[in-house]
């Protein structure tokens, strides 16, 4: 029903002014968000990796800053008694009207929810003030700035080599390529092998998103080949060689590898989007099984991702009947972790008190999780969704789980009628704990799986070291295995920066009494780390020990950690390849198809 059907209802000037103020706050946010994303192109062109990383971290905080500004403005301009429930309902209706023809309506609705929840606090649980469901469609929104969401190319008309070269040059990167024709030849060869005779058909087309995707030291071309109902997704990474010349590093076709590239374990992309919903819709055709919430999040729109995730969660609750239960694995000292068996996520609640040997506080644990949110997760640390005041149906909690929550976290768990209110929790993608994964593989006699798990475990640690993260507690129970077989760290209460740690060699014992002592005979400071001790805690299993020493024995030496720390202190930004090394092009010779071209 159009808003004109409510002539008497929409009569408050205050309601309209509040709606306008909130939308102005969002428009300011997205204007700054896009400007930061556009700047990523300049950082890439000048190889300014440090600034690129800094700006990517700063951009994460933009949303909360703008929400705080907007809330402050409204609280300064209006007395609380002026904004009755009737006025606030009218604010929402005016806001819907203002979103007609808006280019980011779904983001603006989320911003409205954030402002509303900050002002109304818990009251929004039981009213229709917020956007529980989208009110404005995001279908068929077209950009107005002249640049379409994606460009279309016809290789059957122009030839594949020329088409691919034009795709690259259309991005107008202000940096030289080492040999663009050579690199295009490599891409062409692999595309011919994939597309086959489709390339010769006149209706075959290639669609490429108009903005590059920037992250770490790479820029990514994202597109797909289309012929009838056949879709061939592809991604082409652009990197720099040692001479600071650009190269096309590979071309990725495998949907699984493309999904890993957009994984929840990686830093958010910097990409300029006038119509983000159009980008999400395009990416969904490449990754049809990845939820929209995760795609929005990896594009840096994590608040909309949270909102979309919560909608999916409520929908799932409505269409399921199983109960929440303790998550499998060893019980943690810091967190209570529970899950809904039918839902692929876990819910983590910080306990009120931690038994020895833990020496931390709730505030410090939250700081560690925030650190990971802002840090480069390098494909090895799980992103978390942080929520406040989440209402769960009481009927879906077992008596045992509810009793445990009340016992260990009474300050943040409340019962309110038929609902359980958890004042603060984290939600993560569910993974199989590595200790369980290794144990089950060993029981099956699957030695290849055990070796794979150990190799991935060591690689995860080394990848985190490269971005200045020391996991602290390196026990296998704190790592998980994703559905793609990657090992990911997910327990953050003891992480530290590598550069804040002091990696030491254990001093030689002075006498036999020292050797037999249960306590160290040498002074140990808070951030002292002795890598030689890792063997005692990690390598009790003979098979795990064999594979660990085969692939990652260097992790047991202080020299490895000291060298890594020195590189970090020198400002060296390590290369991170979110795809297998064997896919990278070899530039020794051109493939036959490329030579023929």
C-alpha cells in the first residue's frame, strides 16, 4: 500500500525530520566508505601496502562512528518525551518513502536499525519500529554515475586475446605491466581449455565487474563466461613482481577456490560499488551456495552482513525444531560454546570468571576479538559476528545448557517471559575442532588425512606469523577444519602481536637439580616465549609428531620466530596467496595456444 494511503498518519514534522537526519547520516557514511574504497586503487598503483592495510582497518570503524554521530545529533535536538511510539512508527514510514530510488536501500535500512536500537535499547524487541524484513527491493537498481555494474565482452567477435587484453586495460591502472601480452596469453590458454567450443559461438559473452577487488598486495578481476545456461566463473589476480611491474599471476576457475578467496577467514575487500546489491547478486551467480550475508561482509559491509545473517537465523528457527546444545569438543576455560545442530554456526558466550591458569578479564577477551576483527585474518582466523541483547526462544534451550549458562555467565543471561536474552555473544562459522579431526582420521587409518591436518596446522601458524599474530595457545583444540579442508584458528583470548613477544632459547641447566625441577630456574617475563617447549605440548602423538617434524620442525626453533619478528620490525609485508601456489603462471615460456595467438 502506498504511503499516500496514510495521509493522517504521516502528519508529524518531527518524524520526517528524524527520518531525514538518519538518512543523511547514512549517506555521509557511505560517501566516506566509497571514498576509502576508491583510494585503494592508488595504494595498489604505488605499492603503498602499509597505508592500504591501515585504511582497510580504519574503514571498518566508519559505520559505528556515523551511527554514534547520528544518535548524538538526535539526542541533542529532541527531548525523549517528544519521540513517542506513534512518532517513531511514523519515522519508519517516512524513511521508507525517502528510500525510493535510493542506490543502497538495504544498507540504509540497517543503518536505521542501528540508530533505532541505540536510542530505544531493549524496547525494539517487541515492536515494529525496526526493519525486521527489507521494505525496499534491491532488484534492478541501476547506477547513475555512467559506469555499469559490469561490462560485457564478446570474444567470438573481437577474438579472445584482444578481449582479455581490453578487460585488463579498461581498469586503467597507472602502473606498468611487465609483459601484458605474455600474461594475457597464459590466461587465454587456460580459458580455451575450459571454454572449448563455446568460445566460437556468437552468443558467448564474458561479463566482468567494473571495479577491481583490492586486498593485501593484490587486485582481482572478477567475472564469468556465459553461453546459454552455462556459466564459467573466473578470477584473475594482479600482483607485482620484484621489479615493481604488474603481472597477471593466474586465473582461477574452480568454484571452491573462488569461494575460499571470498572466505570468512580473510580481510574484507576494498571495492568501489555504487550499487552494492548488484555486486552481491553478480557474486551469487559465481558462488550460489554462499549466503548473501557472508558476501556483504567480505565486501566490507559487515553491519548489513550481520543484519542479513540474523534474518537468516530467525528464518531457520521458524522452520526447525531441534534444540541448542553444547558444541562438541573440549570445554573451554573462557567461553561457553553452544550450537543448533541444524545450523552451521556456533554461539560463544564469555564466562563471568575464569579458572587458573587463565589470567584475563572479560574486557581483555573482548579486546582480543576486536583486534582480530580489525586485523588481516590472512585466511587463517575466523571472522566473528558480535551481537548484543539477542533473544532466543526459551523452548529451544535444554535445561542443562540453560543451567550452565546461568552458572558460568549469570551477568549476561536473563529470562524474560518465553525468551532467553543473552546480552553479549559471538557467532562463528562452525568447524570441526582439529583435535577431533586428527583423532577420527587416525582411527580410520587415514594417514594422508592426518598428514594434511598437520601440514595445514603448521601453515596456519606460519600465515598468522606473517601478519604479526602469535596465537598464544597453540593446542589443536583451538583450531578448526573448514568444509574445504583448511585449518583455521578460532580461540583469541591469548593472542599477541609477534613484535610484542620475546622468543628465547631455554638456558642450559646449571646442574642436575635444575634439570629435575618442575619450575624454571631462569627468569620468565610475561611475553617470553620458548618455542622449544612447543614439542612437549603438541607432539605427544607419534604419528602427528612424525608429520610435524617432516613439514614444520622450524616452528620449534627460536630462530624461526626471531627472524619472523625481525622482518615485521623492518616493515616487510609478506606475500599472501589465497590460492594454491601450483596455479601460479610460470613465465619461462608461453603455452602453445598463447604462442599461436
